[in-house]
């Protein structure tokens, strides 16, 4: 069952439990993630990191992820991990329930402006959003 990330994490907080988040880059991986969650009767965060777009494009894998999330017997949140500005809008359109905007490569003023816009759009649709407004050193 497709749920918002907020719903999923609110329940986990009440139950003092962690929730696993896994990238599904293939049909087999997505099915395996959902099957394992169902066998454990555990909620799960099924996510796509845009760094995997070279393996499979978000517009191709997103509908597959949503298809399996909607039919799961456990709560499943669909999350975009470290998404681009454009990628966030693709996930909003695809029915994801959570996005993470990584604007760390933009100048800080532009990053804040894009983040504010995405927060307004996401919250207006009942979605969760997180953002990397600054940057973290390293790779």
C-alpha cells in the first residue's frame, strides 16, 4: 500500500522502530524489496537515487516502483534520493510520496529559492520533502 513518508515515519516513531530504505534499480530488485518487506511484515521506503539514472531512467522505473508499492501488503513510501530540480518534478508527476532535492551545486541563493518552490509544491500535494541546502565536503 502506497503511503506518505510522514505516515510511515510517524508510525515507526510510535513503535520505536527503524524503517529500511532501499534503491530499486531493476524490476527484480523492486520485487525483492517488496517481497522481503511483506515476509517481515515491515514497512519500507522504496527509493530511486538519481545517481542511478545511468542504469535506468527515472521516467522508466518510477511507474514500475509505484505499481508494486500500490499493491504491496505493507506500507511503502516512494522516495527520490538526491534528486535534481527536474527530477523532483518528474517524481511529483509520477506519484512519489517523498522527494529529496539536492541543490548543493547551485549558488546558495538559487538553492534556497528552488527549495522553497519545491517545498510549497510538495506540501501542497501532501508529499514529504527534504533538501540539501548547503553542501557536505567530500565526494
